[in-house]
């Protein structure tokens, strides 16, 4: 479960995101849409621990994003940046991309878990 309550993000006195709240239940699909510059990436960067200058509450699978170590948060949630060519290896399959982050974070059975996740979203073999 993801819970964002009253999230506000400011940079150098400018407000990038103001009072955003939403919840995503386990198994639920969620789309974050908006115009360029509306704060979508800022919200996601904050959720994954890449931005520490915010107020409000963010919970991800029972973890408080403010007090959880970034490495522990990264084991639960990942972000692919807007430039896929700068973020994804062009010669890796989607399965290899997913497994790579599990290997880096030393999660058990990255190949088996990747196959399970791909099957779950309808991309299995």
C-alpha cells in the first residue's frame, strides 16, 4: 500500500508540489498524470527517497519514507526516470532490467522473483 498525505515540496522558496494526497491499495493500478512541470517527477522522486526537503506523510508498505533508510526504501520501490535511454540498458530485456535492481539490492532469488512479477502483470513467457 502507498499512502501520500498532504505532501508539499519546496525548492529554494518555490513550491513545486502543494498539499497532494492519494492512496494506492495493494494490487491496484494508479496513474499520475499532469502537464509538464506539474510535479509528477518531484512526487515520485520524493517517494523513493531522492528528495528530502518535503512536508507531509509518505507510507510505502508500512514504511515511513521520512525515517526509513534510502537503501531499505529502494528494496521496495524503484523509479525509472523520464529518459529511458539514460535509465535502461538498451540491450537488456525487461526481465533483465528488473532482476538487475534485485541483484544490486541483494534480494533473494532475483530470476525467480522476476519471472513471478512478469507473470503477475501479463508479461510472462
